[in-house]
């Protein structure tokens, strides 16, 4: 599998300038575009929004080292998609099984809010990822931005695939699009997303993966 992922990408001036400032303030941080993590040809692809300041931006691995990753990796482990329940660093020995994690935007955005233009620029890379991942059968999107980004990358109309927690629809290419609220600290602290409702989504994903091809 090959894509044009570039650790030195500076196609979005606002993001690249922001990362320069972050590296100055936090010289020990990774502070660059964060690559996908996991199996090269999985059946389950998880798509998040963007790296978090003190998580993936610090460690260089999606959902690693911050609050958003706590529930995600615990759930991945519970459902057999990870070898460990906690992800703390790129060298912690954790490996994913039949799963891969990526983001709609590969660089840390100010205030965790990428602009529409930035999402669209990075969408070209997401499109390449989806085309290269031949074995993916379920695409689990975390949040509305990731939901829209995947639909755009698949060249389908967003209005035909409305976002909703645990909503599921089959894309024109046969893959399943499964949506969930993002496992952010805000969503979990406000109980918009609970451990049970997040687990329900993964139960749904397992059912989809168990279907005959």
C-alpha cells in the first residue's frame, strides 16, 4: 500500500506555521503530520478528526497519549482489535489487529478546529488511503467532520448519508460506513457518548465484519 503521505507537508500554511510554533513551545513533541497507525490491509478502518495537542501531536501516533484515546484503545482491546488496552507512546509495544486508525486531517489544527479548506486539502490523502486499503469492509468514523470527509473522499453526496450515532449505510463500493460520536473528553464528560454506547458501535462493527463477503 502506498500513499503520498509526507511528514514534511506544508500545504496548509496556517497548520504548518502553527506546528512550527508548537515545536518551539514543546521541543520534545513530535509536532508534524501524524501518519496512520495499524495493519497495512485491515478490514476495519477508523477515521478520526485530527491529532490532539498533547496526544498524537506529542507522540506521533493517532489517539495516543491523550484523553480521547483512553476509551478508544480500551474498546479496541475489549473487542479484539488491539494487543493492549492503553496507548501511551509509539514504543509501548501496542499493536492493532485487523484495524487501522487515521485522521481526516493529519496535522494539529489550532483549537482542534481545521478549516473547510484544510479538510479539503487533506481529503486528497484520505482518498488515496481509502483506494489503497483494498480489504477494508467497515469504515468507522468518529464525529461529523470525519463522516463528511470520508463521504467526500468516496465521491458520494453527504445528504444521502446523514450522520448519527451508530448510524450505518452501505457505500456504492460495498463498504459499510458506520458513524459514532467522537470519543473526545467533552463528549464523554457530558455523557453524550458513554462506554456502553461506544461499545454498541463496535458490536455493530463486528456484526458487519462477520457477514459473508
